[in-house]
C-alpha cells in the first residue's frame, strides 16, 4: 500500500494525559446512496483485506452449491475464537459433507478464547484454528461440485477461481494482487473502496440471495463470526443491522442496512486502534454507537488500574 509513512494519524495512545504513541491509517466511508461520504488517507490503493474477505468468499460458495445457513454459515465466514461451539460447528460442516478434520489444510492452532485455550491444555488442532469454519465450508463446496478436495487451496482450483470472480463482481474492481493468507488460503487484494462496495452489497441484499443470507447470518449469530467476548460480536449486538468483519493487520469493514459503510486499515497493523477508529467513523456517519469500553475493554493500564485510553483523532 502506498503512502504508508505519510498516512494521517487516526488514533492516539494516551497514558496519564500524555500522548505516548500514534497509529496512522486510511479510511473510506460511503453514504447511504453509495457516494463517498468522506475519505482519510489512501483509500484507493489495493491492500490485503485478510479475513475481511471471508463474507465475500462465503457468498461465492453459496453461489456454487454450499448448503449452509444460520450459525454454520456465520462460522463459514468467521475468524472464530475456538470456543467449543465453534469447533463443534466446523466438525459438523465437515461431517455433513462426508468428511472429517483430516481433510482440513489450515494449520493447527490453539484457541484464541482464553478459556478454550486453557481447556486445550497446549494441544493445537486444525479445528481450533480461527479459519477452520471457512476451510470446512470450502471443502463442503468442493464435495457439492465433485471438485478435488486435496488441492482446494490452489489458486487455479475451480473453487478459488469462483471466489475470485465473485469478489471482483461484488467489489466492482479487479483483484490487483494475490497472496497467501495466514491460514494457507489465497488472499485477494482490494482497495478500501472496493471492499466498501462489496460490504455495501451484503448489507443491502435481498434476504434470499447469497449476499443476503451471509448478512442475515452475521446479524443473527454474531458470536459465531468471532467469539463470545470479541468486539465484532459486541458491536453487532449493539448496532442494529450492522454487518462487521475485521481482518488481520488492522483491517475492518462495517456496513449498515441502509447502505452506509466504513472500511479502514491501520497502517502499522496494530489491532488496538481498529475499534476506536471504527466507532468514530460510524459516529461521523450519524450512527449511535456504544461507549468504547462496552465493546473494547482494553484500557491503558498502570499497574492494575486504567490510566489512559486509545482514542480516534482526525475523524
């Protein structure tokens, strides 16, 4: 992404009244009619949205025969915390396709959820990896189409070709670069504007369409898209109709049912600035958001007490 070093400051870390650190970023906000409401920094150069692409990947899979709805569809587009219900759900997606965890090609991992992590006793597994729902759904889509399951992560595989075409369609732009995501699946580069157009299409979609089914799954089962105590879950519970999916390296995408949309990238990749910036961006669009401590309980600590905050600036 160009403009990394000269991107504007979008968040400050304040300790005991002193600005200790800053985070630079880029942000794009769309109005309800799809026009650009405002932009901060470079919203036009392609970047890797990382897991923010997952709802778009799920749309592609639904278009090609994936038979999921409800919480399991939310899990298919999730970066989950590895809680018991997430692991059981991924196992169910596989079982319904006649498969088991041995078919997964995501790497073994420990659960992100602290309680589930402790219960795992140090034993990593592919099912506990945060992308296992997506991988299970990819395999189920392959079974539905009689596509090979051993090469489902190859960029030339019919599944990945279908995902590429769908992503380009809903984003209304060509994918500018290809990479390998942390889970081993292809990751497709879009601009913040393309990502915003894609999420707006989810938020406005008819209820029975693939896009509408993904949006409904997010709105109805937000804990399945992330985790019981994760910010995305809490924010979707607090803001009616919101569809929210974050990605690694400080990416976030948020869309409201009237079409207002925000996409953002924290340039240094630090996730701690993501939620304060997202909340400020939504507020500028006229959305009533919950207090920061309600959705991101991560104050700046001095000893055992809060002595500061991470606050959005310039938005």
